């Protein structure tokens, strides 16, 4: 084995950092110039929300792995109750996700 085994990992880390961090900084620079109520920012928010909902729908209706072992009614119940908690707690996403995951785990343990 070569003494420079770490070189490959260093290249991967730097390339990964450049590929993602560059766009983050450009986003910060461009984002500071956007008005919070601009049409461009509203479009970005709508697209981001649609992507999150698409992934959520895929997880609920076409699950893989351990989630696929849970019945549809349990996934729908966890989703609905999680959303209700989201609305009741002032739209706190972390609480919504935590409640939904806890319900799924509890439901799978009971079943």
C-alpha cells in the first residue's frame, strides 16, 4: 500500500466542498439582494415546498426498507397527526418530525 493513501480522500473532500460550498456562497451573495416578497423568492419557496412534499408522498405511498413493513394506515396516521402537531406548535418542523417518527415506531412495536 502506498504511503499516500490519504490523497484520494483529500481530493474527494476538497471536490465535495467546492461543489457544494461555492453554490452556498453564491446563494448568500445573490440572496442578500432579493426582496423577501419578490416573485423569484416566492417561486423558490414554492419549488422547495413541492420537492419536500414529493419526497414525503413517495415515502408514505411507496416506502422502502423498514418503512415498507408498516401498513399504509399507520403511515397516513403518523403523517396526519404529525401535520396537526405542526400546526398546533406554531409550525415547528422538528416537533412534527419527532412526533411522526415516534408514532411510526410505537405503531410498529404494537403490531
